[in-house]
C-alpha cells in the first residue's frame, strides 16, 4: 500500500496493490483495516523524520510493525549541497505555513525545507522576498534519489519561471537585509501588533525569566493582550505548548495573527474570561496572569490547579498589588517590584520618564 508514485516504481509482484488515498488520514484507516495480513506500507526516505511513520505506528502494538528506513530527504539534500546536517535547520512544511521559518531567518543560516508540491517553491521564494531575504540562495531539488531527479539553483527574488514537480524540497542559504528575530526573550515590541495593551519588552524579559519554560511544558496565559508572553514562551522551544485566554474578541484575533506571523501557530487562543473559560482546558504546568487579576481568579487557581504548578502574576494597579501582596503572605514565593525609566526629550535636553511600577509575584503552588 502506498502512493501511486511509489507503486509505479515497483517491478511485477504477486501482491495486491492499494493506492494510498487523499486525504492522507483516510489511508491510515484503510491500512489499519488490513490488520492480520502481511502488509508493506511504502513511504519515502526515513518515515520517522517529518514522515508518515508515527501517523500509523501510534495505532499499533510494537510487535505489529517493523520499519526499514532509507536515507531521508534531508540526508540526500545535505549530500547534494555538501552541508553539515547537524548545523542545518530542517523543516517539514507539507501541511504547515511558511511562517514556521520566521525564527530561523538570519543571514548565513542554512535550511532544508520539504514542501507540499511544486507550486510551493514559488510560495517559498515569495515569502523569503517579502520578509526582506530575497537575496537568499535557493537550490530546488526534485525527486531526490530517483531516476527523474533535477536540481535548479537560483536566487529567491529571481526564481526562474519553470514548473517544479512533486516530490520537492529546497535548500536555502539565507541572505538579505530583513529583520532577524532575536534568540533571547524580550524581543522588541515592534514584533507584535498591539492596541497598546501588552507586556513591554523589559518586563516581558523579566516575566519569561520568572516563567522559566522547560521542555514539554504547557502555559496558560490569562489576559493575553497582544499575545507577546505566550508567543515568546513558544519561541523558547518547539516542544512547548500554550493556551491564551482573552476576553476581547478583537484582541483574541490579534493574538492569533501575531502567533501566525512569528511561526507559532500552535498557540491556542480562547475568547473568554477567567476563571469561567478555563474549565476543560489542557491542564497547565505554568500560569501567567497578565490581566484580569482578581481575588476570585486567585482562589479558583489555588483550589483547582495541582500542587507543583508554577504561577506568575504581574500587578499594575494598587488593587491588584494588594491582592498579590496578601497572596505572597499566605502562599510564599517571590515578590519583585519593577520600576523602569527611559530617557525622553525634556525641552531642549533629556530626562527620565518613569513607567508605572509593576509588582511581580511568582510562586510554586
């Protein structure tokens, strides 16, 4: 059982041939219905590196299957380019947006990108150009490892007007003057579209430090605003997940757009209020309260969340500061007062303009 392209490469066999249907998920159901028979599933390269392997094996017992991987497309492409694979970013974008590349776009960066079809090559070139990296070198590799393999070298903003065919991947060496997303938390505010309600850069850096993301953890971001906290949380590591809850519909839409633009479309955005909208969500390892802090919300979190959950709250108003001060006295943790001032014009000279002080409470329940 396999795609028609794979089946066409087989010699004459005394075996039933079943073409894998579209959409792909229908084929998994069809394959599992053959349980008890001797079945070979055909897939390209290494099925466990952005491949079809786990889509099937997660439904099977260990003794029901054996994998016979070949060289992955990434290995074949790196061998074509002479690139060290351990220093090359690898992306499988068969069904994922090109914005997943955003955090990796920096001059000199190398990446190998698997694409859904030939038309996506043009989409990739346009995306790189639109982000200011049109000078990037692109090598389009079609049907790697097969009899109709073809290589095309080009520059992203001067891609030749030719038709590329599936299967296809692109090796990209990034060049250009586009904006580079920093690696450290506390990215510039300009990366996030906002109506003014957002955790600003210095406080965001301190907040991410207090949240202390660890691999495979899930964050609740309560009162998302622009989504900057949840987005930077997700940018910290690909295994992290997050849910943000925001009571205003326009801000919830803005959070979704910001996350998509920065390549973390896995952020789940809930339009609702806390604590009512928190019931039934994936339980968190860490909770951040950036807006809507109230005595009722703190009580609900304390009563509902399991022991060991980390909680960080930023208080701006006197009322919310009083809440976290009392909570700190009852539950412990760390209490930090953040006072920042930035240089601003003062007549013909300059002076310090202070921001509202913020009290940050962090605790492990």
